[in-house]
C-alpha cells in the first residue's frame, strides 16, 4: 500500500512544483527569500561585532557612501550596510514567529467555530469579529507598551492581534468542507468529532493555512518594523524599523541622508514582497478554486 | 419556408482538443418543437450555446449555424447583438443563477425590450405585466428580487424574459431539471401552451426522454457529440433503435408497466435476482410518532417531520417518496441518529436508539448511509482503499483490513478489487464512485441501508445498474433498505412498499402496486398525474 | 401530460420563500446590539490592558527617570492606582460615562480634552485618504478584473502589490525627502495661516497633500486587489451569460450586471479594513507631525503616558466599531441579498 501511495504523493509534489515554477513572480520571490535567509544565517560570520558597537565605531557621523562604507554611516559612525545586513535576522525571525503564532491561534479558533455550532461558535465568532474590526496596530502598540521587553513581546503583540483574519478564512473553509456530504457519510459511519476534524477538516484546511502563513509573514514584518519605528520593544536590538527610527530622530531626513533612510526600508519592502509573491503563487497552486480561475 | 434554425455539420472543439460536438445536422421549421436528449457531457449544452455564439472564447466552432437563413458565425458583433434575444432567446438551466440577484425581475424582463427598442418606453411596463400574466404570475412580482421567488416562479420569470421580444426561436436548456415533479408539470404545460399559441420554434434540451417526449414533436438523441437517433417523439421513446436511446428510455420506466417491476434496466450478466419475500416478524426499523422541529432564522419553529410512524422490515426495501422540502431527508437523518428528534422515537431491532455516542457508534455500524451525489460523498483526497477502510478503522473491525476492503469492493462489483484500491475518486466514473460509497457501507456488514436519492445525480444508463445492485444485495445479504427519492419510477423498479411524504407527514403508506396504481390520497394522485406522458406511437 | 391540473395542486405546489417584512427591526437590533457589545468589550479590554496587565502602571510611566518612593506614592494616589482593582474599575466606568478618560501624565491635563482636540485633524486626514484610495482602488480593480491578464492588469496589479508591501511611514519618510521642498513637511497649517475660511482651507489642503498622498498609496492596493478578486468571482456567473444572450454590449454587461454584484461585497471589505486605515494613519501622522491622534499616540508612547494611551485606544476602537455599524446598516439598504437574510 505504501509504495503506490508514496509514488502518488511524489507525483503530486512534482506537479505542484511545476505549477509553482510556472508563476514567474513566485519564483522571483522564492529566490529573493533564499537570499535573505542566507544573509540572516551568515550574518554573524560576515559581520564583525565591532562594526555594530557604538563605542567602537570607526566611521564619522552620517557620512555618505564611500569605498570604506559602501552605504555610508549612521549617526554613530557605524556602517549602514553592516547594520542592515545584521537586522535581517531579527526581522525574519520575528516575522515568522509572529505569523506562526497568529495562524496557529486563527486556525484553532476557525476550526472550532466552524465545526462546533451553537454557543461556542457564537462566542468565538463574536470575539473574532471584534478583533477583526479592531485597529490591530493600536492594540499591538498598547500591548507592547504595557509589556516590557524585546523581540518576544513584539512577537506576542503581533501574533495576538492578527489572528482574526485567518480565523475567518479557516472557519469559512471548515464550513465549506463540513457542508460536503462526505462529512455526513463519515458521521454516519460512526466517526466522532476528533475523527472528522483530524481526518477530513484539517487536511483540507492545511494548504490554505500554509498559504495564509506565508502571506501573514509579510504583514507581520511590516507590523514589526512599525512597532520598532514607534520606539517599542528593546531599542538596543538592531532591527530595520529601529534603524529607521534612529535615522528619523537623528535628523537624517533633513540632512538628506538617503543612504541611511533607503537601505533598511528597501530591505523591508523586498522581504515583504517576496513573502507575498510566494504566498500568492502558492495560493494559485494549492487553492483549487483559484486554480480554475486563472 | 426558411427554417428558423438550421445546423450544418456543426462542430465544437474546446482548447485541449476535447470535441464536444462532432458534426451535427439539424433543421427546425417555424413553430416546430424539437427535443434534444442525452447524458451529461454529450455536447447538447455546447450545441445550444453555439447558436448565439455564447461559448467561451477557447471554443472552436465550425460548420454553419443558420438562424432564419443567416449564418450567425458570419455576423458582425453589432448584427449578432441585434439578433440575440430578438430572433432567438434562451431559457437557461438553473434559473436561480441565470437571474441577476441584485436587480428586480421586472427590470430584467424589460431589459431586452429597452435594448432592442422593440417597444416605446411608455408601453414597456404594461408589456412586462402582460408577459408575467402569460406565465401565470401576478404583475406585482415585477418588483420582486430573484431570491424572493420560488424555483418554479424564477423559471416562469425566465420564460417571460425569453418571450419579451417575440422571438421566432426559443432554446430551453434543462428548463425543469431542478424543479419538483408537480412544478415541472406546470412549467412544461406552460411552455407547451405558449409555444403553440405564439407559433414559436422550440429546441428543448434535457436528459429526461419522457419530459422531452411530453412537450416536443420530434426528438434527437445525442451521444458523444453526435446525433445517433432522430425521429418523432413517440417512436423514439417507445421504439428506440440505437443502443444508447434504449438505455435512456429504460432509465425512466413507466409506472404500472409490469416489465419493469423489480427489474431496473441492467446489462450486468448477474441480472436481476428473483423476487424476495421479506421475512415477517418484528420490523428491523420502526419510528413511532416521530417529530423533528427546527428553529427558524428570525424566530419561530418549523416542523420538518410531523408524527411519522414508519416500519422497515428485515430484508425489505421501502421507498420514501416526496418532493423537496417534504421532510424526507430530515427523516432519514433522524433515523440514522444524525438528527435528534423533538418527539417520538426510533426503534431498531425493537430497542430505542441509544442517545450516548458510544451506543450510537455501535448502531451506526449496522445502519449505513448512501448519499445522493457520490462525487461529493467521497473525500477527494482519500483513495478508494481509504474511503472503504474508513468505517473499518472507526469501528476497529476485527480481521485483516485489506481483505475486508477487498471483499467489500467485490460485493459492490468493483472487480478486481486490487485495481481500484489505490485510485483517487476523481479518476472514477459516477457509477463507480457510487459503488465505492456502497462498498464503504458494506464493509461494516450492515443490516440496513438508508439511501438518499442514490441515483439522482447519476447518468441514466448507470441508474439501472446501481438499482439492480441494491436488489442483488438484498437477495444475497438480506439487506433492508430505506430509499429516499422523488422518483416514482425508482419505487416501481425496486421497492416492496412505498411511503408518500408531504409537508412533514406520511399521507399514504402501502404496497407499491396498491399505492402507485390505486392512490387514495389526493397528493399521491397529483404526483402520479404530474408524471410526463409520451403519446403512443400512431 | 395532464392538461387539467386539479385546483388542489395550487396548494401542493412549492411554497415561495416567506417574506420577511418584520426582519428590519430584528436586523437593526442585532447589529446595534452587536456594536454595543463590542463597545463594552473595548471598555473592559482597555481597563485590563492598561491597569491590570502592567501590574504597577506607575513603574512603567516613570521608567528611565529617577523618582523617589514618595513621588511614586503620590503618583499612585493621583491616578487612583492605590485602590483595590474593583474600585478602580468602578471609578474607571463612572469616569468613562462622564467622558472622563483620566489625567494625562505628560500633558498634565484631562486625557479626554486632549484627545478631543486631536480628533478633527485625524478624521479629516483619514476620511480624505480613504475616499480617494477607495475610489482609485475600486476603479482600477474593476478595470483590471474585467480585462484580466491584459496589459493594464499585469502592470497595475504588480504595482498595487508593491505599494501594499511598503510600510506607510517609510513611504512617508521617502516622500518627505523627495518632495519636502515643494510641499510643507509638517503640521496642519503654517504659523502665519490666514484667518479667513477659504485661504485657511487652502493652506490646510496644501499641508494635506503629502500625508494624504502617502496614505492613498498605502491603502489603494488592498482595495484594488479585493475588487479585482470580487469581480473575477462574478465573471463566470450564469446571469452574465444571460445578459450577453440578451444582446448587451460588453461594457453594459459589466456596468449593469457584473459591477453592482462585485461592488457590494467589496464595499463591506472597505469598511472592515477601516482599522487598517487607522493603523496607517497613526504612523503617517507621526512622520508628518500631523496634529491628530496618531501623532498624539507617538507622543504618549514617548512619555509612557498610560492614561492618555488608554483614552486614545478606547476612542479609536469605538470610532471603528461605530463606522462598521453604519456600514452594515448602509449595506442592508443597498444590497437586496443582505436584506433577505
């Protein structure tokens, strides 16, 4: 039984990959993503700790790009290039972790609200709707202002405020699956809640959850940089949002220090765009409804 | 006389090389009616859509489509737009989706008149009222939105819309498919009357030979993109020549015809088993004064099942007949313990259904469900093996799983079982899928099958095979069945007794011959009267 | 076929869906009730977030500053943090009912008054930007959805995606750097702004150009993508085939039939995303020092002014809840399908 099943899965994976590869945007996004991951992983190897230490900085204040500092220096004389490269790691990790947290909460709530009707569903829906219309940034700001701390707080704040969208999506998909007669058949065969959820609902919701996570990472990275820009979290951690905050408060805008303002911002946009492109490409592959349409 | 519609060597090919229509010649003179019959995928809808060039862009059309002698394929876009609806209009399949949900139906009926300026603006409203009157709807329905109308009313609106510009040709694509028997009869009567009164040419498309035969003078039977039989309606229905026409005709048996009693059309060499007399004694399943209420949206209660007492004996096949909304599916779900009754009780083997989930699980091994649409009754991600083994795993049935699955597949006549096991459902035909569902039920060695419209979504030629399988399972395994259907022909084909359900109540229960040949309740009488009838060959 | 159907069949024939004349009141009550519940949840959440979760709010408010124990005690007493939680909650509720959001620590003034002063500018900025972004996004979405995979679609859907990925505040920073010389870079009016209405309005409009432009760019992409998807959803509908079969021109099929159906769900989403607009506005205001709630948030954050943050939080969320209620009610008037259910 295993060998044909495995062969079929391999075939399916190959087909999915070919479909994904046919989407040029997704492929570009994947390459960009790979570069960022590489930079994040190799950061500690590439960059000397001394380049990041304010007290040991070698450059002058806010110098424009030169042979020594390819992207100029910040207000403390540190290399903007080194800072930007170093910031990759934290942005990536925080984005992934926050997205994962939000999708896990969202999927749990969505499946529970979709599978069980009655008061449980009503309460969960009320909650989801409330958090859905809530300006999530405002809540995240409040949370990270109140809870002191670094990356962990930021992850928690973003994860806790951004789950409702995926809860809604997963609930809709759960309801769609539960309306299919094969669920009725499964119940009539004697399957309980656990059987229906784990054998039928979860497997059919998972591709959607996967796509959703990919897309949520982009949103989480933007949210993370925004919180940092507003001065929340541990300001000693080197992050893109934090760099831009320092740039803003050190007068880089009026000074016209584009080399300080552009690199972290462009890095954010590129990384977010890469996740979004990959997510949308995955969507066309994994979401049968979209596949027919495009 | 110029024909209103003439097709010469029409071919439609979709991107990817699928030839939907492969060389069709048809002629329709003014005022004539032609029925186009065939199973799903035979190309009949592609043919209909090609007449007004409404096919998707990836469809290649060749041959000639002469509308009043003018080839629509050669028309400019402007000319084509002028011809659309003014010369030929369409009554689409599924009026629910063919009407714009956010516009009033009156506006939608008036739209083609305004567009083609067939009437001065100040007369449009009166004309809409007149059209509504013609389809027997009150004029104030013009202000209704589609969702405020019933299925039959929507179909009437579609017909009114089709007649708006006084076309010479109306193409009706499965106009009554989603409707109940009685409403279907009313709509068909309406179409017949209007077409005759106004001398309109009609091309009507359906999978149901008897529906077409009751309305049209001539019938064309399509199979794999070609017309395989063409002739006067009574001849085609009563004396079919082509093998495929024979299968279509046999799929809709005449109630009262002794040849089709306990004998659904099958080509299976196993044939139809001899009649089995159900064992007497305590019935296997009994409902006592069963009631099911639903809370309605916006408050109030709706009684779906009212005071129903029904018995299914051991090895007996009982058909539960009724139109949609009569509560028959709710009754089936309650019988299986999928729905809690509000009153009364269900007795299985003389004992009330257990309430706890453990007791119910044991009951659900013995009573199995077969659903209407096998395509959606199987998880598309699960192989045939997994689908059949699902119940075995839930109940932790003793024995070798693979052997049990193989035995169940063989019993459902999927042979050799090994070939089907690793296949995903979408690779199977509709009939094969329904056999997988049945195999999944048989694997648990049940004593009762509850089948909800088991053949309604299957093609006509497969219908008889599945019904014959049910009869054989009863003969060989002593399996009792409660078959829920809107199709009186099905009851005539396989059931021992029939129960007629109307608005939540059983209005008539008895032997099939007694109820269907000498109905006592007026509802049963009107159901039987609504069956489409084809005139005998003259 | 029987040509004479007995009269009894009229009653046997299917029953049309029941009319729901009495549904209006029920719908109103349900929606208003839901909104009231949301407001209550905001109030509780506000208390929980800012009074319960921090443990000792005063220690956060004074972080990084040298304060003596006596000063801390005085602060606690001033804000009522020394009382039991239930008493605090009661005082908080009573205060809210009277429009009292507590005392701002940084401004040394009632938080409600400060928030009230900043509400107008925020409404002006977000309102203008939302209307412009929705108009642009819906128009582009309708165009690109109808001519799917056309040159406009390929180009502008990509651009929308890029703008959607840019954090609004960074876009603001970049625009500030580029166009800072042409347009005013901060505030809502010049120090010497004329007093007369029209010249003053013109001055404000001049100041609005950059922040509004930033917000529109940040917001329209979402609307465009949603509208495009919504139209694509309708593209294969049978009623469009009916419309074509009637002989309607392609653009009439789109305008009369496809668009109204696609627009209504999109409109719902536009309102649902108001929270996003608020989030964008907060940072953009901070960048352009627009004297609204966003800038106030940044100021309150900088000075760890918890009572002020709490007030802003409550006001912003309630505003969004109320706007959503309006949207729901409006949609019911516009969409017959919603009216039915």
